[in-house]
C-alpha cells in the first residue's frame, strides 16, 4: 500500500467464530449476512465464513450479491431487498435468490423465468413483507409446483428482541397466522431469527434456518441478568404483560477480528500558545510534540474520536484538535519516532462505548478507500478498492 493506513482482519478468528456458533445452535441453514461490504470487513472474508459452517449468504442489493458471486461461484446467495423486475434475468444467470416482498411485486414477475425465491412475511415491523394470509396462499399455490420458479424459502424479520416488550412474541404469532393457509413443511427453508434472537429465544420447531450477522464478527449478545429488586420487578413485568422469558447468557467464545491502523507520517514541535488544526480549537498550553497520521473523516473516523487515545509502541496517546478529511493529529512524546505504527483501535467493544455508537456503525463507517489486509494462517493479503 502507498499510504500506511489500513484495516486488519483476522480471517481465522471469523472462521472459528462461525464454528463455535454452528456447534452450539442446531440449524440446517446458516445464513451469513454480509451486506454493507460484510459489515465493513470486506467481501474477501466470505470463504472463511463458509469454511466455518455458513452454507447460505445474504446481502441487501443485487450489486452486493454479484460482488459476492465473484468470490464464490457455488454458495447460494439471497438478496434481502426487492430487485427491479428488469434485472431478474441477471439473478437467474448468477444463481441469486430473490425476495418477494408483496403482492404487487409478485403480480409483475415473469413466472416463466428460472428463479429461486423466498417469500417475505411482515410480522408487524412494517417494512417489507406480506401481511395478508390469503395473498400468501395465492403466491404459494402458484409457485409450489411451478416448472420454473423454485419456492425455496419463507422468512420474516423481528423489529425487537422482546426483552422488554411483546413485539417479538406478537411477531411470532403474526408469522404463524399469516402463513396458516400454507404448508410450511413443503418449503425447504424457513428462517426467522437473527443474531440477537438466536441466543435469546429457543428455535421454533418449524424453523430450520438462522441469519447470522454481527454475531459472526465477535458480538456474542450476552447481557447482564438482573438481580435482587431489579429481577423481581422484571419478572413481575414479564408476567403482567405476558412476555416470554429470554436467555441472557450463552457459552459462545467469540472474538472480534477487526482493527484499524495508521502511522506517524510527520512530527512537529509546537510552542506554547500556538494552535493545532482547523478552527484553532486546540491551543498548546506548553511546548509539545505532535504526530500527524494519514487518516481522517474521509476514511471513516468520526468527530467523537477527538480526545480518544490511540496506541503507539504499547503506549496510549490522545488525538487532539479537529479531525481533518485526510489527517489527524496525536499528542506524542520523545519516544515516538517517524513512521511508527499507530493502532487506532483493536478493542471494538471498548471503542463503540467511547464513541457512543453501535458496532454496526463503527464497522461500516470505515470507508473503502482504506485497504483491508487479511490474515489467514499467518499469510497476509491486501485488498484495495
């Protein structure tokens, strides 16, 4: 790479994460959700996920799905968002499974095109999906024995985990009602849950697929179980509102595989009274030494990083001044030398708490101008976009 700013991803960790999940939760189909450039990790990782036990991939758009197909010619891929009818022939040619989100979409489909489809059910979240059981029955009847269309799956998505509300329970009941006129046993894949619901709720007996997202990337979804008075209040609340219990803990042993790196490309001495960076928002109160890193908000750093620490040679140093588009300033000491490596962060969970954002946001905010470097069995591979 020409600029020593990069994200390092350990593919072996990701493979082991999936192995741990698939060994402890019994499903037939494990969907790897790798939308948004595999949650910022990059499409390169998909074969490591497959080696770990993922046997179906899913992404948001046809563009994403086609990029995945270039990485693996065999794995089935589901597009979670509806694809324009004029592009369904591309799905047919590239073995991309499609989502049927509603009756209007279905009526406009060319039913003589060879396609694999999944019917989406809206259980109350009010995004995509059928809400009318008679419409579902109509689609089911027309596709079940179709010469061209392979009705492979039916699925839904829960808006909450049901930790403090009845939305999960109500959504599960809604799914059963909306699919009550069809025979789910004749549909090969029924997938309802995601990472959080996987660990917090038991698998319904009619379900054989699970969609794994953030959990593959090291977030085990463990929660602190209330104790004492909080436990009494919670149990009373659950009973009063008819909410099914959730599981707080699990025995997953997952690790994060993502870290962000840069280097010290310039060192300057700043005298007391001089300012640093845009807006003159940081003024030195004494003589200091600063290091400039080739990374900024165009790479995905956000303003909340200002004041947080980075690691250089095992020691913590604070970011000072206002973030630039391409450069960021660190307050250093005499031990830091030109071209020393800077670890912006390795502990994702700690950094998300410091920034006040979710891991989803942290992963996906790192732009594609930052090369991804992949570690596999001690071999490094660099991917540029």
